[in-house]
């Protein structure tokens, strides 16, 4: 009885009776000479086929009717896949079929499944650009730091892949950026699940670094060296972009997207129509900022104040490497001063320029309410970090109280 045959041969093939597969037996089977590949079936595992092409190439297949249709599922190339392992794989698939599963459909689904890059592009188009104020940061950070994931099928990405990525970014880009990427990757996979993907989020359950609230800003002794490093830039657009960040305290995303039609020259104002908290913000422009912008306008042919170098219809992108170079140059200038020989600016982030703007307002005696308004803070909580810098009124009150107490002793 031919226990191995479960399907009729397709056109251009030849079938034989079942045999007991061993390496010796398979190696002795001749190459077909009639122009038709041959199917040889195993007598031990029903449906396991050894297929020889006219070229001499050999493979193992499982041939089985699934949902009423004849199906051939490639198990592997011979001799890379041994007889023993071919039987094991065939038995696993037969078990799945017996449970009502369709392994062939599952393989097809995996072949058609998105890569992480394709999923990320869909995430940007369907969600991030439409609903997130920070979509540009999503685009820049993931495109820059997650390229190792881009060509992987999303179901092939596991927790270990994300853990290793997070550890690498922690070491090379800092704990804050590692946590940021982890949060963004997790959000991308959550959307995939929401849109019908049946997998498990590989970024779930990874413990983030503990982060302290940042209070870093450019100190007075550091400021001239940073400004000089910015002014030394050969690229006028990059130079002016970082100067405007310092002169306005605006968020970097709003600044890269600054358009000429947002500027009111008569009122010396920049109206940011859409900020992180959803409210428009009016930013007063100093005469220094206005002069810089007027000079840019004279040479501009783009709607963007800071256009892309080779694609002026787009704004600038991916500034982290340039910022790192500026910090390195500023640190070199700083360390030329004997009292700052061991100091560094390499720990300063682009967002710290915004905090620097608020910090110098506080140092000059500006109230927290005004600082919050100039930075576009909706709540006073975000502005409290500057309270420790505006100590003049507190110090005056303390001096007054202690003078009164000491005066009583003198009397």
C-alpha cells in the first residue's frame, strides 16, 4: 500500500511509490532525465516528499490537502535539512493542520507582513503627522536610531531586539534618548495592534532608566564660547537656526518649521500657530533676531525660514550631528580658559537652549508668570524650575528680616 501518496502529481512532475527515507537511499536516487521533476514519498511520515528537480537540486516538501485544496509546503533544501529533521518539521505541520490551522496561509501572511520601516511609514502617515505635535521628532529620531530594525518583518522583532537597541542607544546617545526611543517604538507597535496586527508589542515590559528632571542651562561662563561656536558655522542656515533658538526660547520643532508668513515685521512678532500644548503662541522678536531674519529674507526663495539645503521646498531636518559638532567646538573654546579646563558642553541638548532662555529671564528678575507666557507654558508647573533662579526678592526679604532681628539686639 502506498501510504506516502496524498495528492496527484502536477503537470511536469513524476510520482513514485513510498520508500523509507535514509541518506543512503536518497543519495542514490538519480536525477530525472525526462524533463520532469520527481516526487519520492516517505513511508514513515505521510505526505513527506523528497523532490528532485531536473537541475539536480533536491528539497523536502510536505504535500497535503488543506481546506480541500492540495498544498505543497517547502520544508528545506537537502542535504542542509536532514531526513530526521525533515520528518520532525513535517510532523509539526501535520499536527497544526489536524488542529484546523493552515501553515501555508500563515507563511503567506508572514511573507506579506510589513517590515518595521513600512509600519513606521504607515504610522507617520496615518497617525503621527495627523495627530501629534511632535511628529517631526518621531520621524527624525526613529529614522536616525532604529535603522537596524527597518528591514525586519515586524513579527520577527522580539523583546531581545528592542532591549539590545535600548542598551546601545543608552551607551551611545544617553539614557534620555534611549527612553525616548523606547517610548516611540512602543507607540508604533501599539498602533499596529490597534490596526489589526495579531502580534505582541516587543517594547512592552522593558524597564526605562530613571531620569531626574533636567535643570541644565548654558552658564554665563559658557555662553560666549557656545555663541562663538555657533557663529563659526559655515552653513548660514544652521548658524541662524541655533541663534534663533537662543534668542527666542522656541521649541526646536516650531523653529525648523518657521515660515515667513508667520512673522509680523511691524509688530516685531513671530506667531507660532500650533504648539505642543495646542495653543498658538506670540513670540516677541528682539532687534538682533529681526536683523538676522531680515538678512535671511533677502536671500530666500523658500516659504521656510530655514529651508533644506538641497530641497528648498522642505525645511531642515536631522540636526543632532551638527549640534554635536557645535558642542565639541564650544567645549574646545571653553577649555582654553584655565578655570574651565575640565568643563564640557557635551551634555547640553538642543532643548536646553529653550531652558537657557527661561533661566536668563529668571536671573534678570522676570516673574514666573511672564517667563511662562513667553515660553508658551499652559500651566505654572512647567515654569517652577526657574523659581530657584529668581531669588532677588527672596534674598531682599531675608536680609530685611535678619537686619530687623539684629537691630533689636543692638537696641
